[in-house]
C-alpha cells in the first residue's frame, strides 16, 4: 500500500478538531481557539496520514523551541480505519519526519488511574502500541498534566536514553512552556519518584 504524510491545513482544522473531541476525553486536549492559534503560529504541527490518497489518521505534535525533542500531543486513527496497522505506519512516518531530532515523547494515561473499567485496557493497549514502536516508559518519574496522571514514554533518536532520563524534567518543561506560557505552566508537574526534582 502507498502511504504518505501531509500537513494539516488551517482551513480543515475544524473538521480535525471534531475528530479530536470524539477520539479523546475532555481535558486531554486544549480548546479549539488555542490549538488553532498554536498551529497558525507554528508552535504545533499537524499531520495527516494518507493510505492510497485516503485520509486514515492524524497527529498533532509540539516541537520544543529550545531543545531537540518532539511531543506527539495527539495521535489517532480514524475510527472506521482502526485495527489495520495504520497507527504503526504513522509512527514510522513521524519517526522519519523527526529523524533529525534528539527524541520523541508521548504521554499515556496511567492504567491504574483509569476511572472506568473500559478505560484501563485502552490505556494498556496504548502503552503496548508505543512499546512495539520502540518507546519506553520513563522510569521513576511522577508526571501530571492538567491534573491527569500520565506515563511519559520516550523514543530516543539522536540522544541516548541516559541523556533523556537525566534531562527529562527540563525537556518536558521547555516543550510545555512554549505551549502553555508562564500563566499555565504550573498545570504541568514532573518530579522523580524518589522526590528529587
């Protein structure tokens, strides 16, 4: 099958945002106006995966201004296209897009904090999905964003795992500072499980 990736155009973002509202729990994404302006200003980049020229998945990524890391904020396969391996293909394409970066980071809700019986296996599947793509769960890190406990998962590219593990607090802080600004940066909390920040 022939796959390609293209950028999301601002003119189509309303349609993508409707998908985001359907695919993610409220609180896992910013309001429309904020995401729109972040895409417009280049703080975020949006991508669509095409399979034989048909749209099958989307991703919203944040590239840290002051470091060489990328946060995949949102990634979803269109609901009627799930289970066909498009998510795996998309991750491989995003790895190629960002091959010049030090690493890629994703956030996954902690299964042990799932609020319903339905959510827990979804969280566990997400973790396994990223692990199959080479990501690992950041060890000994307590992390929340907008009061939601998350695992940080990392795929080293140019940087080593040791470097990322050592610098993760600063890496994620820099990414979120560009996304949230000084006013809301306190909504992102990260510290070592041992209590050492």
